[in-house]
C-alpha cells in the first residue's frame, strides 16, 4: 500500500472542505469552524468522553431526518462557548445556506466545546450580564476567514488549550491512498492525559508520524517508567480533545458513523489516558462525496483505518505546533525543535 500526505498535510486536503480560525488573546480562547465549499456535507459523531458539551449532535443520528449539515464548530469556553454555533448559523444563513423548511432556511451546525476557563485569560464576560459572550462573534470571524490554509498550534479552538502539562493546540494532518482516496483529521487538544511517552520527549503517536511532522523524536530504548497520571478528582477538569475526520468518499450517514467510530482509535494511540469520566472527547466525521464508493465494506474499512492514524498524528501535531501562552509552556520550548514542518 502506497500512502503520502496531502499537499498541505491539513484537513482541507479533503476536496470540498475549508477551515477557519478566530481567537482572542485577551480571553485566551478561540473558535475553529469546518465548512463546505458547496452547501453541505454528510456528518456523524462518536462521543466517548464522560463530560461532553455539545450542540445539535442529535441531528447527526443515522435515523435523523436531516440529511447533511452545513458546518461544524469547535470552541473553547466550556458551556459558554456553545454560543459559537449561533454565530456560525447567522453567517451561513446570510449566505443563503441551510436546511429548507418551507420558505425558510435553517443552517444545521453541530458543535462541541472544551474547557479553557482557568488558563489566566480575562473571563469577566462569563460573570457579567452586561458583557457580550465573545464566542458568537469569534465564530462569525472564523467563518469569514475559512479557507484551504489555516494556522495550527496556538490557534482557533486550541488557542487556550493545555495538554498533560504542556501547551495544547490545534493540529491537522492528511493522507492520500494510492487509489486517490483522501482522508484528513483536525484536533483541538486540551487533554488531561499526556501526548508523550512517560519520561520521554517522544510522542505516544511516534509510530505513525510522517515526514517529521512532530519532530521525529524516536522512542526510548529502555523500558518506560510507570506512568504518573495523578487522576485525583480535583485534577480531572479541563480535559477534552475535540476532533473532526473527513474523507472524500460518498458515504451515507450510517457509513460516516462507522468512520467516526473507527477514528476514535486515533485518540487512544495519541493520548493516555483518554475518555475519562470528565473528558469531553468527541470525534465528528465528515464525507464530502467527491469520490465514488466502489467497495462499501473495503473502502469504508480503509478510510476508517487511515482516519485513526490521521487523528493520532493530528493530536500530536497540535501539541507540537503550539507556542507558549502566558505561563503555559510549549513542547518546542521545553524539548527544542527545528520545526521544519
């Protein structure tokens, strides 16, 4: 099997998708949106975290009447950040996009949020009714900025994220199969668990790295020390990795659901521990329908396997690409890197 990364090594290597980021330095938070270049795309979600914050995920159920969605939003802000989807809806409606209900059009925009309320930013808006919630405006800005290229690391929904004691961030990767099948992943990494092998600068996902995209640090030869996860209850909040995987295959909602389920394995390869009781871990899956599904079982299984690897890489890359933010120190400052990717 011959594989290569896409031209950008980003989710937007999947034809038909664009991504936009917006962030606010003062509040140390941000929003990432995934939109279609056309009108909509088939989507599904697999939720494994025990403490998720989501909006409109029920619309993604295979038995639901909505055939496709018009965007997906990832946001900081914990539950306050759920206002971001409203901003994306307004922006999409202004473009004439949405689910037709008689003469009206209602954009369907699922969302998931991560917890970044304790990162030192100005969170006065959260307790003062006279101050506007910033996430609606951030989502509008992210939609307006959406394109094929977008920033990684301390950007968008990953702007204020932490990851196992390191600065977290936004990561993305892609892969192209010899048949032309394209798969991509995007992850906003705010995990309590670590993305590194214990006692090492190597990433848990070292085995699936491509082209030195997160430093090409080899795993240690000696046995690893016993992990120190320190999972006392007081340390559990602020755990979440939000992810989106995508393929250009023409899949129905049930098939996209299977893609999301298979992709969750990527989080388990990249983050230890994952899916804990207060994690908000969520994986959305998207199919843009640009490539015919020739083998309903084999093509879907291949896309799911590639999506899991892409997601593991995206989670590692999000932490690798992050920069310092206040007291939150990043991987490259601690361990050093030439950052050629």
